[in-house]
C-alpha cells in the first residue's frame, strides 16, 4: 500500500510539473501539440511550455495581446502553424521571444497590414509563409531583421509593388497571384530578381497586371522605361523642393514680422515656438502676431486715454439754476481786492467787463481758479 501511494505521488508530481495536454505527443526532445480545428478563439494557456511544434490551424484565433503573451512563454518553439485563422494585423513584436523558431506559417488569414517590426526577434526563422492574405503594401525593412530567412511566400495577395533590401539572402521567393504594376515602382524588385541568386517559383504565373500591353509578361522580364522613371523622379523632387521652399519663405516672413513688431514697440524679443510643416503652426504664428500687436497698441494708448478722461472735469451748467448763478456772481465780485474810493457803479462796470468775454450761448462757466489779479490791475 505504501508503495502504491509513493507511485501515485510521483505521477502526480510529473503531471503537475509537465502539464501536457491530451493532444501533445512527447518523443525524446520533440514535443508536438496538435490544436487544429477546435474552434478556438484564443491560444490555450495550458499548452506544455516545452512544446517545439505547435499547430493551431483552422481556428478563429486573432493573435491579440493575450495570444502574444501565451506565445512568449513557448520559448522552445521551432515550428508554429497559425494558418486558416482570423488574423487581420501583424503588430510589432508579435513573436519576439520565439528565438528558436525556424518555420512560421500564417497563410490563409485576413492580414491586411504587417507592421515594420512584426517579425522582430526571429533570428533563426528560415521559412515564412504569408500565402493567401490581403496584404497591399510591405515596408522594405519588414524582412531586414530575418538574417536566416531563405524561403518567402507572398503568393495570392494584393501587392502591386514590393521593395526589398539587397541584404536579404533569399533562396526562393513566391510572388504569383498579385496584381503587379510593371512601372517605375517595380524597378527595384526587378533589378533584385535579376542580380541576386534567388529563385522565383511559378515564374510563368508571376506576370504584370498593369499596363495592359504586358499582362502576359513575367515581372522579371517586363520592359520598364527607365527614362520615364528618371523624368518622374526629377519632376517629383522639383515639386517637393519648390513646395518646401514656398513653405519656408512663408514661415520666415511671418517669423520676421512677429519679431519686428515685438522688438520695435517694447524693446524685447519674443520667443517664438518652433514651427513644423503643418498649416496649424502657420495659423498659430499669425494669431500670435495679431494678438501681440493688439496688446502693444492697447498698452501704449491706454495711458493717453486715461489722462484725457481724468483731466476732463467740466460740468454743463443748467440754465434754470439761479442759486448757482448767484453764488458764482458773488464769488467773482468778492475775489477782487477792495479799492478805496470805488463805488457800486464802478464795481458793476468791472463785472460787466469781466463777463463780456464769456460766450452767452455755450452753456459752460469759467473755471474758478483763473487768476483774476491781472484782470483787476487792468481795470
């Protein structure tokens, strides 16, 4: 009984340390897990971590973040089959921890975009299958990190052109079934196919889709007018150069205008923001210039307006205010020095002379603080 219990504990420990699923076969150093056709939406998390060959074809896997985390734990993988799933985008670092992977099959999916670093870390990958997807464009650096890549299958996609670096040491490439445009954009691929030692499989079906005159001609032997390419390239560069020059001139004009306005008014230099290529920066600079000019103008004019308003202290005389008139009259009479020998008649004459200069119809009175000494002496 004790022996049976011991064996039971040993088997339990083995199963716990190596949770191999029922579909995984262990033979010597090879662990093969078959998870095909199980209607899986994600990669199972209970897959043996020592698996070397994993087949997940004919499922509904999208290769989301959870799937990528599961794959990162399977560092011993040498073959991975994800064909016939529902993958749409290959994001950066999707297989970054699979440094021992040699075969990757992602055919028969719905891939429309492959990010630049999608295959980063696959240093030993020798065979990559992207057959039957919806890829329309591939960056020239997508396969640069794959130093060991020898076989590349891009058949039956939507590629019209393809730029590949000369550093790629491919032995076989499959490009049939794409709508190739045999124009200037295909010139780099054509040169690489003719100068490298690569074998283009199914070359007879790798033909031009455009122009119509070369629909049955292989892309390797299609005639591409290099003179037209040079002309288009020069024309494109001239257009880009002239456009950039006009933008730079506009930016320089706005910058100098802003600096002149700010420096000329308050003697300080404004720190302008760095301008980019977007038109929003131009709008921002224009708004900055207008607002700065308005602020400076307001700062200069406000003191003048303030002094003008504060100095205006006259008040309109009301015509039907007899008491004020009597007060003003008595103040004018009393303000003169008393002179001996003068009578009331003489005072009346002086008053009439003084007030003879005051307009009768303007509605205003004279200021109380006018010096009356000179007027008295004159009289």
